[in-house]
């Protein structure tokens, strides 16, 4: 009873920030993302009749108690659905920094949902997998699909309609992301805590909820019309609204560092020079810039003038989560 799956992280153009149900991890808003190509998480799940507890090996080392508990709680959902009782060994690795605002929880739980359900003998379709992955991490529901993806907020109390759908295949539009790493340190405040502060204390939270449907509808049509400036402008607007929520919370949460800000300034400067490039930032200090393939070199040249950038990862649009042959 074992299976191995690969899933890619995704970057939200329209962000998920806020929960309508904490236990079922239901989002308060819909979101739209692009699944990445070169970055991935590979996860093997082996259910073992003779083990007393679940065990998680993350990037070659035994994971922390907290990480193990999170995975164990997720495996409980699978065990209940499959009507099995045995514990599991989970071996997971990322080919990119973990927990630093690069959406590692998205690819982690998408690959865990696929490998775990398969190892437990469940054969779930993409929609059921997306619903399952969401229980681990809201953004993971989107990483089940490749290309351009929309997460539906859903209305039902049981969360069965809070799933992602694919808007377009990766080949629909050739774009590049530059994932700009400004630090490899793990962030101090995770997205769940950050969201909770915003929900409870930011005076702008109700406006965020009110405007969300409009942002989603406009972004969907910008993508389907391949309207790059409209997509980029709206992506930055939505990103800044999310960070305005974190900044206006009590206590305020500031996810950026000084390099993050220098990169934003440079991207604005590049646009003045008629190079179309736009940024977005999640719950961490890394910047993700989107551009057309022809502009990558000029943008990288500009970025190389900024001291403090640790690494730039160039990538395109990636595929859905998938099972792979067990290499062990
Ligand atoms: O999936 P979570 O719980 O890690 O939350 C993701 C939140 C953001 O990355 C900031 C936005 C998003 O939609 O991915």
C-alpha cells in the first residue's frame, strides 16, 4: 500500500486570504493561480500495518512534531474515507526552499492528497482530490491542476463545492515567472495566523471580501483574453490589498524585507522603460515577477543590480499533480 506523487506549487494572481470555516478550511474568497513548472514536491506514502504512529521525513530529515501532527491529521481524513486504520510513513522532498513564502504547503498537500488517497486504495477524480487537498492547505486545492486555475469559494457548509477548476492548459499562454528569493529563512508568521489576525482586526477586511468577486471575474476574463497589462495591473492591485490587510492588523504583520521593496521599485522602473513585468508577493518576502519570454533577459539584468537577492528561479507554467512510478 504505497504510492508516489508529484505536485507543483502555484502562485496566486488573485489571493486567498481569510477563511469562512476553520475546521474544514473553507476560503472566505475565491482565488486564481498559475501552477509552476520547475518547482515541485515529491511525496511517497506507505501505509504500514505494523507501525504505531505516522512518521514524516521531510527533505531527508525527520520532521518537527508540529509538521508531523499536521500530516497525521490530514492522513486521518484519508483513513476515515478509506475505512482503514494503519499508520503511514510519508517521505516528502521539495526542490526549493520550504516554508519561506514559496507555496511549499500547496505542492506538499496536493502531492500528499494524491499519493495518500492512492496508497489507501481510493481512486479520486481531480475534483475530489482538490477538495481533499484543501483540507491540508487552501492553496493546495489549486495545485491539483496545471496551467491557469480558479479556486471556487463555494457556498455549502460541508465544503463539497469549495474546489478548484482549470481555466486553461499551460500551453494556452506562454509566460514566464521569475521567482526571486530574498532569504531562505523560514517565515515567522504562517498564513493561517496571518489570515486570522486580518479577519479579526483589520478594518479593511470587509472591503476585501466585498471586492473579491469583481477581482476574480476581471482576472478570469484578462486571462481568457490574454490581456497581459490588465492581468498584471490587477494582480498587483490584489496583492497590495492583501498586504494592506496584514499591515492594518493588530498586531501588524509585515512579510517583506528591504530587498522585497527594492525589487518592487525596480519592476516599476522597468515598466517606465516599457518592459512589461508585474510582481506579486505572498505570505513571505520573496517576489514573483511575471513577464513574456522575450523580456526575461532584460529583467534579469535589472534584478542583478540589486544587492541581497539570493537566487532567481525562472520557470514557466506547470502540469497537474500526477502519480509517478515508485523509485524506491
Ligand atoms: O494555502 P495557505 O493556507 O498556505 O494560504 C495561502 C495564502 C497565500 O499564499 C498568501 C495566497 C494564495 O492564494 O496562495
